[in-house]
């Protein structure tokens, strides 16, 4: 007797999976890569421009002479009066090149030089810079005949004629206080170092009409100097 075959059990059908659209991140990645690449290019261009500007700025700078300390007009320039500075080239500026330093030492500025300023050729006079079109007279001044240690090149002074020894003309005219002293206006060109007695020689620039008279009175030791107020 044959065993009956087991009935076939139908397999349950797997429900069809819904079709899911396939997405990819490749376009987004490519887009980010392009953004990074563009940013790198921009940064590279900016760096190149900055480097070019730095090189251009450095190439347009020049070494010139600057004033290291205040120098009054008429005083000879010394090495300590000058320093070297680097400035951008500007057609409006005409400073003296640092390579000309030795050639300007000993020259006298025609104006007061202030610390930190640039030295220009127009500030340097061929001569003393003070009264080169005037006569110069050396006046020997003893201690007490001029303000102690305060005279400097460029100062305006009055050369006052002092009475001669034994001169009693003032008394005859009613007293020395009534007599008006004779004065000559001048400009200090330079002042020597005082000797052991404190006497100095002051070179004055005066008008051509006053030079001979001042020299005569100075030779007789009858000159005292009064410094005029300095302008600010």
C-alpha cells in the first residue's frame, strides 16, 4: 500500500519591495571639491598679490639722512647730528641720500633742524647759512659781557658799546643813566669755547655799514652783547 504524498505547501510570496530611487552623494562631493579648489585659488592669488606688493614696497624704499637731534641754524653738522632712515620713494620729497653723509658733515644748515626730520639739500647753505651776504666781525667777550653759556648760532643780539675807561661824558650830561648806549644789531654765527678766564670769541654777522665800527669798538674791548628774545 503506497504512502500518500505529503501535500505541497505553497510558499508564501514575498511582497515586492518598493522601488527606492537610488541617490548618490557624488555630485555634492564634487561640488565641495570645486569650492575648496576655488578657495585655494583665491588664497593663492591673494598671497601672490601680497608678496608682490611687499617686494614693490621694499624696492621703492631708499636710505636717506635724518636729523638725530636738534641742530640750530648755522651750527656745523657732525656725525652725531645725523642718522640713516629708510623711507618710501616720493617725488615730493628730496632728502639727502645716506651715501652723501660724509659730504654734508661740516656744512651749516640755514634753518633750525628738528630731531626726527629728514635732511634736505635746501636746508644746507653753501656758506655759514647765517648772514652770508653780511659782514662778519669777531667780538671777544669777557665773562659778564654776554649771557653766560646761552649764545648759540642764529641768536639775534645787540652789540652794545660800553663806556671807555675814565669816560665821564655821561656825568657831564647829567648822569650815565641819561645817556642812551650805542648799539649794533647782529646775528651770532658761531661761538668759540671759553678759555681759562671765561673769555669767548663770538662771530657776528652785521650790516656792511656797521662792520668797521663794530670791529673798531671790539678791538678796544668796548662791546657787550645782549641777546634778543628767541622766537618760538
